[in-house]
C-alpha cells in the first residue's frame, strides 16, 4: 500500500480504513493478543473464510520498518515467518499471514513433548548461525550503549522499588565498571543475527510443515548483530517457565556438534554473561511495566528470573557482579516489588 498523508483518526478507524482499502474489510477484526510492547494483534477473516493477522503498532516508537526488514530477510532464508500481505507504514499497520494459535507455550501447556519443541527451536538457531551472512545488510550492532541501557533498568526501576531509595553513585559506578569489562573484554565470538526475544511465547508449532518450517518465528523487530550465545540463553533461561537443565545441556551439545571449530568454554562464558545481563534487564523491565504501565502480571516472573541470574553468576568470570549483587541486593532483598 502506498504511503499517504497521516490522518487524525483513532486507531479503530485507521484499522478499518486500511482493511477496506486492501480488500479485507468484510468482517470486524477479532482481538487476538497484546504484549509488553505497544503492539496489538487482530485476526481478520475474509468473505471467503481466509484468515490473516493485523499488527497494529500504535506508538510511533514501535519498529515497524525493522520488523518488515527482518521478516523479509528470514523469509528469504527459508524460515517460517509470517508473509507480509500488505502494509501502511505511515499508520504502522501490517497485515500478516496467519500462522495459527499453537505457540510453543500453548503446546507445552497441553502436554506436548518439550524436547521435540526445544530441539526444533535449537535447530533453527543452528541453521541461522550456519547460514546468516551480514555483509551488505543494514542491521545495527548490539553495542555497549545498548547493553548498558538495558541492564541499567535494574538500578533505575527494581532497586528503588525494593529499597525505597535510589542507588548510590558509587554503587552505580561500580556496576558500570563491572559490566563494561564483561561486555568488552570477555566477549570474542563472531557476531551473528540475534533475534533477542527467542522464547516459547514467540515460537509457533506448525506440525503440518517439515524440518525447520515446523518452528514459526514471531516478534523479531529488535534483531541486532551480537553473540551467538544470546538467543540460546533467551530460549533456555525463560522468565516465564522452567526449562530442564538436562535438556538444555543436551541441546547445547547438539549446537556444539554443529560448530566443531567453536570454543565451548568461550561460548559458555558468553552464555552466562548474557544470561546474567538478560535477567538483570528483565527484572528491571518487568518492574517498569508494573510501575509505569500498570502491567502487574509480569511481576510473577521475577522470582524465576532471579533464579536464572543467580545460576549464571556462579560462573567464575562473573564473580565481580556476584559480589556486587551480594553487597547491594542481598538474597533476602531479591523479592517481588510491592506495587
């Protein structure tokens, strides 16, 4: 759809006009899902009974162009991402192929074999890391400023929520020095495409397809170039559900078998660094969602996220961040904020 002048309409009117213009306006959209971002999703049914999903990125900050860029890249590489049917970039609306409702979360809750699902997801990551070439692709790097902005949310939101005061300048400076060292001096693996939110809520089981196409991918607009360990951390250290340690070990070994030149020790160092970083970020983000956006259900995931963070901090290279945590957020304070 060609981009035109932005009209002062509400979101419902914009959605209706968009769907009518592209020939999908026969029936009222059905609300499908919202998430922690500023996006909502609607299922659309045509007069012929075909379905599609409408993404409404209702805030200007949402990365609509980035989503389309990564979607097309992954589609060209043969992965199961929703095909883009139509778009209105001015109003941040995209009509997408409907991949269905069988998220990995749904499948796990309905007693599907976890190994089958997690193995399928791991094989997608293996294939992506084997075949992605970032030459001539304009994808931002997961740089130090981004890493620091993310993990600092623990100081800016979680710490004041549980301590009742802002963190001291000395403690903040020490935190910064530790993370700067971890994220610059301890990271050396070659960069690859990092989807960032690669976990069971964003994966769709497409049982009628075969091989890599059985694992559908969603929510990748924040993709960056970064460590190959990151998406596996995202998959196995899931804030929303427990993941078997033995299955994780087995599937990480499957990953290593496919990369015989990879140094497993360096990989696991980065795995634990990014695990700790990601968990610190998530604890801060979930606190912010509760305090700023009144999305309090995310607080339920904080205890499990602390479990992952404490596990990652056992790695010898993370002793400084463990000591910092023990000093400034001791175990008895690692609680759910009282919001």
